[in-house]
C-alpha cells in the first residue's frame, strides 16, 4: 500500500465549520486519495501472521505498514478538526 501523507491541513473546511455529514464525506474522500481509508473503514482487517510466535519478515512488514497507516489516518483526521471543537470531543 503506497501512501502519500501531506504536511498541511485538509483541503476542506474543518469539523466545526460545517455539518458532520459533509465533513465525514470530505474526510472519507480525502483519506481515499491518500490510500488511508481502508485502515479507518475496517481497522481490525490487518493481516495477521500465520504463526504469531514466529512471523515472517514479510508478515512483520505488513503489520508495521498497517500500524503506520493507522497513525497517518488518525493524524489526518485530527488535523481535520477545528481547534475549538477538539475539547468538546474529548
């Protein structure tokens, strides 16, 4: 899974400036363009090693990539919130 993660905020209004429905649709489309949607759509779909006690190099890389993409996706979602609205969600 190739991913490009921008270093700036999302190119659409932050949550708090628009309705949740519109923001959620924008965020879904945005994460799809970054190839990050799959980790938010089904976060438990990560590939598991055949033998959890002795994963292969390829299996370890796949798990590491999945965890990396989860972090990138959650970072993009965090950046998509309006600063004042973050305290309301916590």
